[in-house]
């Protein structure tokens, strides 16, 4: 057979992070590359109870095909949580359960992205979004992410173009990869521009509940509900293996997104949705999240202090939640070169280049603190400090 592929797949790259992770699996390596949720917090015993309960109480009924939109009680739980946690009025009808929030990105691409159309994305931006949306061949337009959110002058310049983007993607809380969040002022400014320029924002928020410092801020979806698709996920607050996420879809888009979901996979695993719902009924998600974010806060502090001690003068972000921080090396240093040296000292991170759609920035790197305890972080960063001394 002579291999052949669809045109649209020609430019889709394998995930650079997965390639890096292959190098980092060696048990000698202290890896800050992965960015996985800490498995110590996976509630396996509670999920075992929930699984047995669903099978016992519902029998074969738990194993049948189910609604495309998702398990009704789970959608109601999510809507109720938005109301109590964020004062956000969301109807369960507007919630579509997806196979992780990653699937939501694919559905958005299917329904809303024409080949060659402009699509605004933060730089650095979430690699999984770049990958998922690339399949639909948009023309990515980067907007620099400043410490308090997207650079408004750059955003305004893009929105002043005659056929400007109708779609924008951003992570408003503790972004992957940078750890940065939008300030309240930036949220308001972006919401105002979405409405004025008739742009739809995909507001991806898998980390928002993992705040360990500061005050919760309203999602942009609260400020411009018709102009935002809000994404959420249970991956970082319960378990990633269930692949359970959701999207909050404005009325005008609901039917088309539901059809796209139906065409993709009919529905998300119904049994797993019921198990998760049963777990949420019997356990306090708030108490569980409190435990996770307390530990992530301690790990972030350990990494911050180790960086100050072992890599003095280096610039890095100070996230108030989530799992990542972002390092800026001096301009003349390449993070990829540093990675190649660091891996010889058995320490790994992710060089920043693939997170840019204008790939001319070489001196940044992503570090995840979610998976390592304070002593491991101290040892890993001290190794990094020694490597940096060699190249400065
Ligand atoms: C910003 C962002 N969006 C989406 C995802 C995908 O998450 P899920 O497991 O819900 O598909 C991730 C996972 O790391 C992420 O960092």
C-alpha cells in the first residue's frame, strides 16, 4: 500500500511534550516536564465505592447508550456549582459533557473554523489547543500574554484588520504553560472587545479551582455570555483518566455543537459519568480540591524558593494557582540547548518554543511543580542551577 494522507493532516505535528516525556521517563530523571495532576490525590477508594454503587443500583441500565448532551444529573451538578461558586447563571441545557476538554477544542474546530480563517491565540499558548485546532487549518494570530493577560494593543491591532478573527482562544486562570492569569481589568477589556467586534472566545478553564493564593475572579463568560464558550474539566480536580470535561455553550451555538459531538462519538462514556456523579454525591468536591490546592501551593513555594536560591537573577512567573510556572532565560540562551545539558544532569523541563505560533522566542521554559515534593524540587532545581552556571 502506498501511504496517503488528507491534506489537512500534513501540517499537524506530534506533541513535542510527548517526545520530551519519552526522554524523561528514566527514573533517575527529576522531571518538571510532565504537568500531570498529582496521583496522590486520585480518590481511588471512593471511586471503587461509586462504581459498585452504580452497578448495584442501576444494573444494566447503567450500561446502555445514552444522550449526546451527557448525563442529566451531572449537567445539573455542574450548573449548580457555577451558580454557587461563581454567581454564574448557567442552564444545564447549555452544558454539554465532552470527552475531556480536549474534545471540546476539536468540536469547536469542526463547527467554527474555516481553512485559512484567522484565529487569535495567546502566546505562549496551550499546545493541545494549537494541535487540536491545527487540524482545521486556521491562520493562527498570536497575541503576547503579559503578566495580567493578553496585550491589548496587539489584540486591538488584530481586531482592526478588515477580515479579523471571529474566534479567540485563551486560558484565563493559571495558564498552561505560563501560570499567568487575566486580571479583572483585562477580563473586562477582553469582554468589551468580544462584544464590540462580534468575536467568540473559547475560555478554557481547567485550573481555575486550583487557586492557592488571592481571590477568585469571574470568568469572561460571566461578562459576555453570548460571546464565550466556557470549558471545564474534572481532569485536574478528580481524575484525568475518566476523560470527563464539559463546555458551556451559548444558545445560538448549541445545536451545531451537539450535532458535531453526535457525529464524533454519539456520547461521552455514560457509565463513567454516572460513577463520577455518584462520587460527587457522596463526597465533598470542595474538601477534595482544598487538599490538592494546599499541596500545590506548598510545591509552588518550594520551587519559587529553590529558583531564587539556585538560579539567582532568573526571571519567572509567580502563579497564584494551577500547576505551572514559566521561566525566562537571558535573551542569548536557548532553552532547548539548556534542556540538552540539563537532561545529562538528570533534570527535565519543557523548552518554550512549541508554545508559540510565531516561533522566534527561544529563551523560555515551562516547569511543572504538581508532581514533585519539596525535597525533590530542591534537588532538581539545584541541578538546574549548576547547569545554568555553566552556560551563563
Ligand atoms: C489548558 C488546558 N486545556 C485543556 C486540557 C485538556 O484537559 P482534559 O483532560 O480535560 O482533556 C489541558 C490539559 O492539560 C490544559 O492544560
